[in-house]
């Protein structure tokens, strides 16, 4: 079990690419589109014991939460909530957070709502599907 309360988040660096790719695939069943941005200014990526990751993009007082994932075997134990709260806590006062989430991703939507994110708009047909109509994106925000 991942005792996340006792684990310090660590930055993901280029030498982490192999396991990060594997972990990302276990969360999203596709390749990681954010890897090319590792180490670039304004992008930050952290992991918790190689079992969870968060990737953000910050410009001044706006932070986009680009992706968050927890290994399937570690879910429903408070890891995602702990990690997201950690990102928010370490950000400066008055920081604004934005994210997009697939409208059918109930786990993620519940997590964001629990933390205090509000739904501010819906992007129709934002996520193409391999079959069937594209899914809407919920745009959610949180103000520190
Ligand atoms: C979304 C995700 C990060 C949640 O991580 P997690 O560590 O399992 O979440 P937590 O255990 O911290 O749960 C915190 C809250 O989130 C919500 N939640 C998490 N998983 C849920 C599920 N399967 N169904 C409903 N609500 C869920 C609940 O409100 C939960 O609070 P509770 O335990 O008091 O009910 C994880 O499911 C995941 O990695 N999913 C695949 C990747 C993904 O979709 N990322 C988001 C892209 S926008």
C-alpha cells in the first residue's frame, strides 16, 4: 500500500520517462502527450513514489492542471485528493486553477468537486472517441 501521507512528492525528470510512460498508460490507456514538455519552463510534473503523477502549466497566477493519475491498484485510498491538495497548498496565495475533464469521468469530477472546483463551462464535443460521438469537456476552476 502507498502510505502517501508519509511520502514527499518528487519532481518527474527526464530519466523518469520510462516508468512515467508505463504509469500514464495504466491510467489513460494511451501514450503520454505531456512527456515532450518535461523540464520546460512553466511546466511542473511531480510523482508520489512512482504511483501517482500530476502535471501542471503555470503562467503568473493561472495554473492549468494538465493531468493527474493514480495507479489503478492505489485508487480510492485518498492519494488523488492528497496530491491535488498538495499542489494547491504549495501554490501562491490567490492562485487560480483551471482544468478540463471528460464529462463521463465521474471519479475525476467527484474528486475535483470534493476539493472545491466549480464547473464554469462546457466545451461541446471536445474529446474525440475512437467510436461514437465526441464527448464534452467540463471546464472547472478553483480559486485559492
Ligand atoms: C481520478 C483519480 C485521479 C482519483 O484518484 P484516487 O486516488 O482514486 O482518488 P481519492 O481516493 O483521493 O478520492 C477522493 C475523492 O474523489 C472521488 N472519487 C475518486 N474515485 C472515485 C470513483 N471511482 N467514483 C466516484 N468518486 C470517486 C470521491 O469523491 C473521493 O472521495 P471519497 O473517498 O470521500 O468518496 C483516479 O481515479 C485516476 O487516476 N483516474 C484515471 C486518470 C484520470 O481520469 N485522471 C483525471 C483526468 S482529468
